[in-house]
C-alpha cells in the first residue's frame, strides 16, 4: 500500500474512533432518571416539568396542561433531536429565561441515548 493509501486509512480510523457510538434507547431509559425527577412520559405530567411523550416535532410551550415560562411559550422552537440535545446540554444557555433549573448533560452520547429513548416511547 502506498503512502496516500496509508494516510487515508489512518484518517478513516481516527474519524471512526471520534464518532459517537450509536444511540441506545435502553441506556437512555436508565439515563432518563435524571429527567424523571421533573418530567414524566405519560400523556400528562403531575411533576414540575411537562410530559416528554411526543416531544420530537412538538412546538415548545404547546401542552395545554402545563404552565410554561414566557421564554418557552414565545420561543417559536419546534423540538428536533438537535435542539433537544442543545437544550439538555445547557438549558439556560440555549433558551435564556426558561424555568428549567438543570445544570445539563455534558456527554453527547448520554444526550443521544436519552433522545433515542424519547423517540422510542413516542411512536
């Protein structure tokens, strides 16, 4: 194999090792315990935060049975996997004025697993 081929294989190996592992909804369910202190996954929630069932694709601040902050209600956000990840990484940094008092989940893999869990219960 020539030098260019070795370089390409080396770069491919580096990129493959840097890529996050595939999301795991079973692990995400376990990690959801950090969220479950305030959120439920049923049709409604009796906790501090709204139900997260069906969150992906839902406009922020749109559930009738929950009183949202003005920032959330007026944000215009529609929850996608990407903005959920950004939000749970640093809620106040993503949406200043949100009432979500949570320091965030730094691990990209943990956030991906939680989001995959939320997707699995919303089908």
